[in-house]
């Protein structure tokens, strides 16, 4: 499945890759769920890789879990190749299949309709048990419209055996316990991960079936929190970090004027999740941790040595968290079915957008600027999208995928 990389990378680019820039802590890549929208994340990783920046930790949900596993589950020199191979495998032709000649040959909507009807051979296919009806007691592992057995096979070909748990890159995958509704992060630092954990993180109901891990069943973490940044901000022990949060759903948007647009807007709000509130809360908490240490410095040395004060000071923290939001903007012609738009042009446009946005952010490198040491979390959200970055360069992307 893996395809050979073309010699696009110039010597100057390779030199950049060999000499990674100095960074303010561990590099964390946080990948949101969003189906076909996840192609944007592939472009983000390509830009980081070209710049010599490899993540120390990848946190993902749903398609972010798949992209994250392909990164953490392969050595750095093969990661981009494997990401490209996956997205090439799930690419859908716009032309209607012979079985449905009535569909328009050049209609992306028809292609998405066919995806819903027939699935994607390398990803998911219709589940025959769904034909028994919605009331049939088929069990939680079979209660879905599709089966993800093809994805299991695809991942088994694209993951380097044993590398997912080799400890080179930490991986955390968000999933929801079906029974108690609690969010769980399967973390390679706490135990071995496998394909089942990846499938569980992407088991979006009712499309995909729940996945058994141990004695419990799990669904897609996106139905609880689709932006898993809290996993790194709540980590213990904390480490200073440069956190790239890659979001493919926007919380802001225009007012819908039709039922179709309402459905799309509802999906945006639902899966954009609570990223801003998560970060705002964590920013307050981290600020207080820094305040504790500053207050401790003002105490007399003898007082600081008392057991009670030591206990209070232990709640303080010196780590600095630089959060770099990368937000995918809309591309022309998308609608509420954009998350199942696996057509080649859409995948290429989104990948190119992620690449271009990340290159601009890396050129700005705002984390190099002086910061207030009392602020534990610094949010670098000054990157503005311009129209050409989202749609231009499709031919260039096609060159990178061959």
C-alpha cells in the first residue's frame, strides 16, 4: 500500500530537517476528529517534518487517532510515506461506479452519497446485520451501519510492527466508555497499545461498532470531547511543552437559513467541542500554579521549610505551555457532509491547506518571543487564514503524494 516518496524535498529543506530548531519544551501534536477533514492534519505533519520538528507526544481522537497512530507507529523516516499511503487508500473517485450509472460523473455530492451506500473499501463497508432492523438485538459489537474490519487490515499494513509501543513517540487515544460515559485516554506510556485502541477511538456510533478493550466497550472519544487538549494540560508530571492543536471543526460560523444548513451548523458546534473553555480553564489553573511559586519566593526561608508550607508550595508549577492553534478553514463547495468527502481534490486541498498554514506559523515562530513568566499557558492564535492558502497548490500536493 505504501507508495514511494518523490524527491520533492530540496537540499535546503533536508538541511532544515537535519537541524531541528530549538523549541521551548516537548512537542505535542493534538489531533481532532473529523473524518475526511483529517487530511488537513497530514499537511500539518508534513510541514513540521520538513522543518525537523517531530512530536514527542501525539494525542488524537477518531481520524486524529488514526493519523496519530501512523505517526507514532512508524520511524520518522517512514511517517510521511505511511500517512500519504493511508489517504491515498481512502481516496474516492468522483466518477460514479458501474453499479450506479445514474449518478452524475462529476458530482461530489453523488460521490458522498455512494460513500454512504457502499463505504470505502480500505476504511469501512456496510454491516449486513444492519439489515435486520434497528430493533434487532445484535449486540453492541454489531450494532452499527458499517464494519471497520477493512480499517483493521489497512492499519496492519501501515504500522511498523512493535513500533507503536517502542517508546520513541508517546501516543494517547481518546475514547468513551459505553457503560459509564467517561472519557478514557489509552496512553502508550501507561500500557501497550494496539489496533483495537485505534479502532475504539474512531468508533463513532451508530456508523461504527463499539470496540472491546479488556472488559469494557468503547466508542469514539469525539462524542464526549473532540479536542483532547486536556490530556496534556492535565498530565502528571507536567513538562514544558509546545502544543500544536490541529482543529478541523470551527465553533464560529454564519447563521444557517435552511434545514440543511442547520444540520451542518449543529455538527460544527458539536464537534468543535469545548476547546476554548478547556484552554481558558487550564490557563487560569496554570496561572495560579505560578502565583503559588511567586508567593513562596516572598516568604522567609525558615517559613518555606515548614512541612505545611512545603505541602502548599507543591501545588505550584514552573512549566510553560505554548499553545499553537491551527484551524482548518472552509474550502469551496463544502457542506454538512464534508466529513465524508473523500474525493481526491478535497483531500488534496485540505492537505495543502494544513501544509501552508503550518509553514506560515513556523515562519512566525511566535514561541520565540518574550513572555510574561507568571503566565503558565501562552496561546499563539495570531495566524490569519487567507483564501489562496486553502485552495491553491493542489497540483503541488499531488506531487507530494506520489
